[in-house]
C-alpha cells in the first residue's frame, strides 16, 4: 500500500487505528479476529481491545500491524498520535 500525505486540513476528528483495522484491513485481507491475532502473534483479547478502540496501539503493535497490512509502522504510529492529540 502506498502512503501519501494530505496537504489540506481535514474537517473530521481523527479515527482510532483500531477502527481502521476493524473496518478496512481485516475485511480487505479476509481475516477473522482469531486468524489476525495468530498472524500478529498477540492474544485475541489484546487484539479485540485495540479493535474496540479501548486500548491504544503501542509501538510494538504498530510494527506488527505495518507488517500485516504491508504499509509499515509509520502510518499506524501517526494515526495513534493524531488520535491521542
């Protein structure tokens, strides 16, 4: 996946990275939560907390998500930072 920057300010609030994984990444890769947890090498409960937007995406999780999605950890870390601000 190619990454690009947006040059104009967005008029919507930042989205939690877990929501992007839940709504876009897992369906695009045809993965269940259990299979995604196995591939990420995390527990189902830990992945579920991220997908439910109740747990932040750590740097380690960003590395794992970047590898799974094929877009690197930078995108996930920036999404987390924007959401936190």
